[in-house]
């Protein structure tokens, strides 16, 4: 277990943050004081926590640091836009699937471009489709807060899984390359 946690940090942090959001969604049904906390934090926190917890921001380059700041700002903007799309769920059937797919597509695209992650178009497209499908339980089983939290958990794990794959592949490449040159 310790080996898994240490070698899959992006996925581990995605799972932990996804569980946190799931519990936050769920507990707002039972704990009134959490509703205010939820309303305040859900406005910005997921747009910041997902990239901070999954996209290794270990950079000494000033140029990449500027890209990280732009990436974080765009991540929050993408999140706000996805929430805005999601807010149409009462008027448009399955709009939540579009919101989940849209958020994933744009986030992975800016991650590829700004952070130089080796995300392939195929990986981005498959993850985008899976991210949209994460909201099927919410649409089909009833639009409850609990199912919304579950869908957010699934979305977070799917997207964290892809970042984890790319991060591990990059890490192994660096280790192999440094071993050869040593």
C-alpha cells in the first residue's frame, strides 16, 4: 500500500480530494453549518485543488512558473464555466454530461500545452468521454446531492488517473535518462 501511495501521488491525491468533495456534498444534507462552508468553498476550491494536487508543479524555470500561474487561472475559469453549464441541468436533459466532458477536455488541453505534459489526443478524448459519463448516475438515478458528489468523485479519479499515468511515464523517462548519463 505504501508503495502504491508513494508511486502514484497524482492518483492518490485525486482520490483523497474526490472523497473529500463527495463527503462534503453528502454531509451538507445532514449538517446545516456545512451548507455555508460548501457554498463558499465550492465556488473556487475544486478549480484550484485539482491542478495543485495532481499536476506536479516542481519547476525552477521562471518561464514555467508563469505558465503555472496561467494554468491555475485558466483551471478556475474552466471550472466556473463547467459549473455554469452544469447549472442548466434543470432545463436541459444530460447537460451535466456535457459539463463534465467540457471541463475535462479543456483542463487536459491546457495542461498539455502550458505544462508540457505528454498527454496524447487519444488520451484526452477518452478521458473527456469518461468524464462526461461520470455524471450518468446523477442524470439517471435522480438528481440528488449525494449522486452529484459521487459523480464529482468519479470525475476527479478519472482525470487524476490520466495525470498520474503521464506523470509516472515522465518520471520513469527522467530516471532512465539520468541513469544512462550517470
